[in-house]
């Protein structure tokens, strides 16, 4: 067959397998979304933090621990003038320490390596943060770094990790088994892993699942995996139908059968449905806010007016590193201070109160949570102006 007549195989990214396998039709909808070539340059704080942590940990592994970077090390995609926070520096070092501790002594460490392998109907592509390989090429360990605070699926139920294992098996045919590990410092389970004893079966299964998804290009389905990162939430028919179903006219017969306290299985079903659309609704609200700022207020069908007002925002620490030192000295535990302050000042206040400090007191000269925050960290705290969306 002439080259120009050959069908173009779709490129499937491992990072998008959660969505593809949960909602095959998302690929069809995504094709309608204009490409945004500026995102890597603009992005957001979480994106920049992740980019920096990945680049910094890869550099440390190469320079200090003899890792190899076949594709070379690149500078992180961050805006000019952006600097990492103490949390980012600690997250990078923690990941490096984990890799060093978990890697078998005879394995080679490979960082920031992209692979693309071709199957009969598609190409599978992905960039691995880090993997290690045994000298005989028969065993590998994938170590995926999740530097954000949004908790991800554990390794045993993570399609992205299964995709990475598929890539490595095709790249290293001698590999018989492997371990898939997700490392996330901000998660309760910081390291989750699963052993894969039969890589040939995994590759066969993954090819079958991806082919099934490609055979269902018009099937859209809501769900946590499908919706949480989907760029099509503003016009997705399945999500619109799911939200519409939230409104229901009750009949007397239905009221009589309602359970005020559902059993465990029923409660789980309700919570799972809510979890599936919670993330997309938050993103829809963020998009609406941007549009209202740009175009002005809007009035809904029921008369509700949506506006965006200038208000004082949450407290912000201008110098987290200095504040962290003060908190560590007060708590007597640097790690405890860091884990608390990476979330919010409110978490630090709660911890101080749990350790016996009164939150407030009318007595003069008594140190309380309120006075300690004010006197010790007050010069580092500001409340910037923010834009808040209101429904009236």
C-alpha cells in the first residue's frame, strides 16, 4: 500500500488512558476543542510546581545518583521569575530519597524518557518520570511522581501506570515482570505499588481495551476517571444529562418509599455519582467566573443574578520559608510544621490548639493561637484582593 494511502494511526497518550477507557467518546468531543498552544507557558501554579519538581528531581538523580537521561534534561516550563516554594523543594528531595531507597542496587535508573510504540491500530505514547531496569533486562520498576495535592488513584487501579508498563514491555521484550509504583508525598498513602507477574498478558489486555474504546467513538459516559480532566465539560451531552437529572419532580408514591437513612450500598452509590460530577462542576464554575469577568453579569432563568465582586481573599504568607522556621520552632518538629503549613494557616492554628494552646482569651498577657499568629507571623500575612462569584 502506498504510504499516502495508509490510514493514520491515532496516538494514545498514557496520561489520557483513564479518560479514554472510561469515556471512549471523549476523543470525538475533544477533537472539537481548539488547540491551546499557550497553556505550557501560562498554565497555573499547580502546573508550574509540578514541572519544577519533576525537572529538579531528575537533575538530582542524574547528578548525584548516576541516573541516565537518554533524552537529556530540559529546563522546566515555568514563567520567568517564578520560584519554587519550600514545599516544592521538599517534595523534590523526598521523591529522590524514595527512588534511592527503593531501587535495587544493581538496577540502572532512567529518568524523563519518552517512548512511542506502534500497535496494529494505534500508537501508544508516554513519558516516564523514572524507571529502573535490572542488568538482564527481565525486570523493571516504574516510579511515577505525583507532586500535586490532588490525590490520584493507587497504582493497582491506575490505567496510566498500566500504559507505562505496556510501553516498557514492548521496548524491552525480555522483560518478564515488573513493579508499578506511584509516589505522592501529599497523599495519606505516599507510596502505592502493584506487582505485575505476566507482562505479556498485560500488553494483550491493554491492546484489547484500547481497541474496544476506539470502536466506540460516540459513547460518552460520566464518571470520576472520565470527567476530572476532560476539556469537554462545557458542552458534554452526558454531563449535561447527568446535571439535568439532579432536578426531579417527586410523586406522593415516591415520597412514601424514600429512605431517610439509606443503607451502606445505597449511600455508596449516591456518593459515587456525586463524586463523578463534583470536579467538572467546579471547573464549570471557574469557566463561568472567567466569562462573567470578561462579559459582565448574567441573569438566570429563575431571576438569579450572577456577578463577580472584588473582596478580600484568604490569608497569604508572603515568605513561607521564614514562616515555616517560626512554626517549626514553636512546634518543635520541622516536618510537622511543613506538613501543616503546606495546606493553610488554619491547619496550623488547629494543630496549635490540639497541642493545648487556647485559641483566644480575654486575659491580658496570655499567649493564644490568635496572639501567636498575630505577633509572630502577622508581618508575613496579607489578604489580597480577589474576585469572588456570587449568585443572588
